[in-house]
């Protein structure tokens, strides 16, 4: 009973932190920021985005076509223990979210990149930013515009469970 109450309080605290973080985000990410790893259910995703385009509906990776690109969601297949939160999560719960888009500039996401680890060693045109603390991976590509200026375009966003301290 006590463990269940503690778990529910932790989930509420995580939701509150994510809500506060979401309030600081721009309109760019409003379409997916409501999806919370370890909390959001498949039925909620399908209510918002419709049926997955993935042919094998039993596959834990399901892809949804959205206005700005695609969202791939990893779901639990059955009740599963998740080490990041040291808790058991029921079937059809979101584990991770991958967003594929080329529509947004990095600056549109409005993240404080000083809190991310930057890695530009993979490719001369690709940069990744990772924050274990908030469970976000951002992958960008450097694009040269017509006026010869350069901009970082977001190609992939990944939201992961946050490790329990």
C-alpha cells in the first residue's frame, strides 16, 4: 500500500515537472509534448493520431503519420519492469518516443542547450544533443540556406524515461 502511494506520488511529481517544462516550450512541440514515457497509454496515442501505419500491430514499435512528420512510439508488450523508474508498467504503455521531422529549427524547440551534452563527431553535418536529466536526445543537421547562411534543422527527437535517482 505504501509502495503504491509512493509510486503514485512520484508519477504525479514527474507529470508536474513535465507540465512545467511544457509550459516553457513553444507551439512547435505542442503536438507531442503531452506524451509522457511510462505514463501515456496506446489508446491515448491512437485517439490523438489515429491508427498506426505499422503493418504488424503486435510490434512494440508503432509509427504514426502526423502533420510535421512521423512519431514512432515504443510500447510495453506486457506488464514490464522498467529499471529507470524501478517500477512495473502495464502493457501498451509508452516507453520511448521518436519524432522524425525536418520542419523545425533547433532554436524553435527552446531548450537550454547548456544542459545537454553536444556531440558532433558522427558526421560533419550532423550534431546530437543529449540530456540524461530530462531524457531528451535531439539530432540535427546543418543546412545551408539560399543566402548561404547555415541553420540547424531538427531531424529526430527522442524522449526516454528519466532514470530514478
